[in-house]
């Protein structure tokens, strides 16, 4: 057990060192679109997750209004909760003023999203058919308006401290038909410390929507947060509420390849996404199997390598890195066991050709 704990600490320190000396993360690719619908140019930023080791992976997309201000907080929040929710593409849209007014530009801007932006992103980027529209403040009001209209091809909606003080949204929600007859997309609503002019309508809307059987609704009040600072906790709350139990538990990780495969297959079916384990997690799990010391633990290595290399088409290179890492940190026997199991799955690895046959047989036994 001591060795396993030490290994976990070493793997964590290796990851932290990599982050500490890497280049500063870019917010994303900046682009300018010539929108015929809006009759003007529109700036966007597109953030893609770092290389995942799954070359054909497609990502759900978070379409972020007020992208000129909110892109950095969104990407930072995703980094903070990495592994607990899916990897996301983020598309930050420069949006402000009248184009987001629910009585003026909302329909035009919605048509821009549906007919120009969504098709562009899905044609040119690895975007899955899973779209979330997120907005804060004035943009949050636009999001809730679109949620009520239910005309956009979106999967769900996030509205953070939306502008509620004019009574527009409360009035619309009060006019909704009987809750059992409503079929709307999932909505997450949050509120910061905004004063009674915002908090009172928020509590009324929350009361009207909670327990509704026609759609999924989640909400949270953050009284300790300001209008500006609520962006981080609100997005964290919304994503983790939307994807509960995304990360496999400790027992599932240690159960072997079949348990991990079942976990991600269940997620894929539930959300309509191609849910895949991260390469880093597969490295850590297999390293723990080799250091475990028991024949039962070692027996889990080859099935896990088969799952990674054959079912997921992961390269063998990340696992060869673990062979060296174990050796360099004094886990010589574990490294030998690890390499033997890896070579029984993929014998074309250069390292396997130089392994003495008697060592292979010893480790197999």
C-alpha cells in the first residue's frame, strides 16, 4: 500500500511539473466571420482541448455569449474541474447590446447562431452534436428567452445571474401551461448577491420551475459572490450538475478493463457522446496495477492494455513512458511486469524485441 501511495504522489508531481514548465495556455483561435444574417462581421474565439490521445474524438461545444469578456473565466473553470466533466470545445462569441435584447435583436441573433455559426463550427472543428448555450447577465436573459422559445437546436441552457429586474422573464414563466405539459430542454439557473430587485424574481422563478416533470432544472444561489465573480462557481455548478458521476469512482478504476469500459459505455448512451477515458488516467491505473504486488492486480494489466490499444486505438507510446517512469523511480520489478504485459498485447514495440525471453516467461508466470 505504501508503494501505491508513493507512486500516486510521484505521478501527481510529474503532472504538476509538466504544467509548471509548459507554455502559457492560449485562450483559443480568434476568427472573424462575415455574417450575412447580421449584416456585419462577428468575432469569435474557438478553444479546443489539448491533445487527448484519441485522434477521432469529437467534443461537446459550450457556446459562450459575451465571449469578449467571459472566454478566459470559462476555460479556466474547465481546467479546474478537468476529469470530472467531459472535455469541451468552447466557442466564445463577441456579443453585446441590442443584438441580445429579447425584444429587438434576439430572433436575428438566434438565426445567426443556428444558420451560420453552428454549421461552421461543426464543419471545421471536431464538434459533437451536443450544444450548450451559456450566458451571464444581459446574455443570461437572452439565454432564458431562447430556452422559452425552444427554437434553437441546443441540448441545454446555462443562465448565470440573468437580468430579471424588468419582470419580462418572470412574466413569461408565470404564463407557461401546466408543468406536466411543458417539454423544454434542460436549464441551469444561478444567482449571485444581486439585491432584492434580482433575488426576488429569481426565487419566484426557481419556485415555479423546481420539481417540474417536463424538463430538467437545476439552480443555485451564490450569496457570497458578486455579479462578476459568480462566473466561475456558476459554470462549475452547471457542468457538474449536468454530468454527475462522469469520472469513474476508485473501485471502478481498480476493477479492471471490463468495469471501466462499462462505465464509459453507460456515459456514452446516457448523453449521446463518445465518452472516453483520458490517457493520463489509463497510465495511472495501469501503473497502480503493476505496483499492486498481487497476482490478481498484475492479471488486470493485459486486459487493460488490450482495451486501450485495441478497443480505443490508443498509441502504445504513453504506456512505454510509464515503463521508464517506474524504472527511474525505483520500481524495477513493477516496470518489468508492466513491460511484459504490454508486450504480450503489442509485440511490435521496439522495447519488446530486446527483452530476454526468460524475462518474458518469468513475468508471465
